[in-house]
């Protein structure tokens, strides 16, 4: 099978710094075209239960924004592909928009994705990001109003992130011809186009790849990691086409909310290695259709 460009999404410091650094290396080793690192936040607007729970664990383990920038600097020093930082407005504004952008640039990231800071209520993000040399990526949906889309495109963004459906991440997306035509239209305008939300299977990736510069996969990879951490003795599917749910429910890991946060705080080395291996295999399957390992 041919390879396809994937933007792989991960949560910084989930479940801890050492594991998340190993996950980043595994995703890069699998051949992803872009890496998207999310800073955990306690009140996310776009995250489904899998990523919400990962963020809850990272925060419970003491994640701080400065820790995230330090991790990003280590990742970007090794990465041969662009690394994007995804986060929410509160973390950006509380630090100071210009200071946040400078810190991101100093950490080596290529760009920022902040879904709750739209271009017309951005608290100065787009100007500050541009001044820092960052690609600040607007987030749009295929049903966006024509007038609003025209206003965004008039700003000549380097990239656009298309949520393939409205709502939160995690639920599977069903593609239709209208969505694919919308993606083609954006690319014809000269933008780099990333698209995600609910991409789980290699078949979806193959269908989307001709219409995007990179297919974004997040919840499925985080789910693979979560399940492997919770069930270290059970074999994990190498392919995100076979959903690995484990015992995680919509109310949190094991369906017990904060109890799961305690359950995976300390990750034994063997369990970490197995979980990271499961993520590498899953990402490799998405990129090349083979879960066999490295590129």
C-alpha cells in the first residue's frame, strides 16, 4: 500500500512526561507527516471523552504550560517534520498572547491551532503568531457560511484545519461528496488543508488523502494508548480500523471518572514500552497500511 500523510495528535504529558515523549518518538518513527501536540486543559470545547480523560490525567499529574513548552522543545529538536501546538484560549490569554506565541516559537513549533480563538475574536493571536513566525491555523467546518469563509480566506492563512463534522472529537465521521468537494475547493485556493474529527480507519484515511495535505487522527491514537495502559497484558490491535475501547467509558477510564486518574499515574517501564509499541503500530497502519513497525 502507498503511504498517506497523517497529522498525528497526542496529549502532552499523558499519562506522564516520559511516556508522552516516547509516544511522540513512536509517531515520528511511524512516518507521520505532521505532529500535533495538545496542551491539556480542564474545560475543552472540542474534545471528546477519550482526549478529555487523557487531559484530566495529565493535569492530575501536575502538568504546567512551561512543562509543555519544555517537552515541545525536546520533540522539535528531534523531529524532521513540522510540529503544531494545539490548545485552548484560556492557556494562551492567561500567559499573554504575545508571550505565548514567543514561547511556542522558541520551542520550535511550526504553528498553533486554537479552536476557540476565531480570527474575529482572537485576542491578537493571529498578529502575534505572524510576528513570531508561526502558522496560526483557523478551524472551519464544511457547513461554514460563505461570507465567513471568504473573510477567513481573505487573510491568506498558510493552513486551514477542517473539522469534518461539527461537535466534539472521537465519534466516527461519515464522509460525503459535499465534504470532499469542500476540501478540494479550499486546496484550490492555495491553502494547506488539514482535516480530521472522527477519523478511525485506514479506509477513511485513503478516501480523504487525495483531498487533504494531511489527515488528522487524534482520538483513535489516544484511545490505543489508553487501552494499552489500562490493559497491559492484553494484545492491542495494530490497526485503528479495529477500535480498541478496553474498559474506558464515556465517563472516564473504566467508567469511573477520577478513579481512573489514580489507576494509571505510575507507568511501569514494561507497560510503557508495550503501550508505546501499540501506538507505533497503530500509526504505522494509518500511514502505510502496515502495522509492522518502523519507517
